[in-house]
């Protein structure tokens, strides 16, 4: 079992550029979560999907952020245009059958927006 | 609103000793789940232990155990026989429909 896979592991970009973060959940898991971790705000849930359908996106900071899950094995989180305050570690996690089951986290993507 | 409070930003323990990390939460729900996650310097979030609120028995996982006090809304983590590899940030989390995390406790293990 490869676990949750995220790419890239590190991303450095300039303000105004588009950033796309990618996630492959654990096979068979039907819930997928995107989190953001910053020193100021800690770990925050951005959005989560069930069977590829977005269930709760109330944590998405603003319209610059969008997330998709075109199939059960792939999800993207896009920021367009990026701003320095978007600098953070972005985690993807997945769980089987319920958000209340153990969520398995990917290694995270460290994003730096200059 | 669901909130999770970890009142100890930092803790320190001597190798082989026991340490307890505190966590309280606020909810009006009766059915929920509680977790402790560990985040070492690699940043990887690693599950330490999970507790279902409907179970009175405290969860145990090797050297890790919890003291779950539902009425007090308290969920502390005890680490026995601390090892150098236990040094990390520890996050308490609470789930009804989505997971909410505390601010974390940084644990240092002294040799």
C-alpha cells in the first residue's frame, strides 16, 4: 500500500501565478480531504469529497481556490492567482467509508508564494 | 461550534519516563470520534490513537494510551517509556462530520 501520494512535495512560485497541487488517495477510500497548515491558523479543513462529489467546501478561503476530483484516484487543488498569504503546507488525506474513520495523510506539499 | 483546546504548547520528558498531553473539546454532539496525531519534523501526519465516544473503555496502542472523560470533555494522551523517536508535534482532533484540530503540543524528549 503506497499510502496517500501528493505532488509536488515543494512548490515555489511568484505572486499571481497559478498553482496546482495533486493528490492520489489510498485505493478503495471514498473520502478525500484537503487541509492547509500554517503557523497562524494551524490545521484547517478546506474541502472534502465523498465518492468524487464535493460535500463541504466551507473552508475554502476564497474564489481563488478551487478543488476537483474527476475520478476516485485523483484530486487537484488549484490556486489562481496565488498570493504570498497562500504560503503553507497543504495536506491531502483519505478515509474509508466515513470522515469519522481514520484519515490517512499524505506527506504534504510545501507551497511558497513569493 | 466545535473547538479543540490543547493547553500545553510545549512539553518535555526524560527518555524512559511517562508524559501526559492534555486535550479538551467542546461539543453538543453525543456521537463523535477523537484522535491523536503525531507530526515529526518530516511533517508527515501519523495516527497515534483513535477513540469512539460511545466506548467507555480507554483506547490503548502499545506505549500510548488515552484517558477519555466524556462528561468533562477531556481526552488526554499518555506516553509511557518515552523514546527519542516520540519527539514531535502532537495534535488532538475531534470528528463529527469533519475533523477539527487543536493547536498542537510540541514534545521534546531528553536523553
